[in-house]
């Protein structure tokens, strides 16, 4: 129930990352909330799905082409090893993420 691994992995891949989290129930932490039923969770889940689709459909077009973020350049200074001593096999192994920086 945490987004930390996804956020860190996105940063390492130089991807911008945003999370849209939707609550389905409060029974695990809210002492004054009624007991939760499967039906209530499914109803909330379906409403959240519709709302999430609406949010994404309105937000994505606002980002626009050419969007640049510091995340897109996160690895520019990550490799401090002299590029001339990096073996070809290592370069090939890290090509997907570091190719443009090597």
C-alpha cells in the first residue's frame, strides 16, 4: 500500500510519475466508521474507476507535447565512472536506462 517503490523505479527510468489514489473504505483505521460490506466496496470501487477515467481524460491533454520534467534528466550525473573504462558488456546490459548517458 505504498507508492515508494514505483516512484523510485520511475525516477531511475527517467519517467515522470504521478499517482492518483482512490479510497474504497475506512474500516481498517477509522474507529467510528460502520462495518464495510463487499457490496459497499464494489460500489465505491466502480465509482472510483469512473472518476479516475474522467481525471485522466482531462489531465493528460493538459500535459501537452514537449513536456519536460527534471525526472526526464535524473540520470545525467548518476554515472561517475570514466566512460572509457566501462566494459562493452556492461554498456550493453545498462543500455535501456543509461545508453543516452554513456
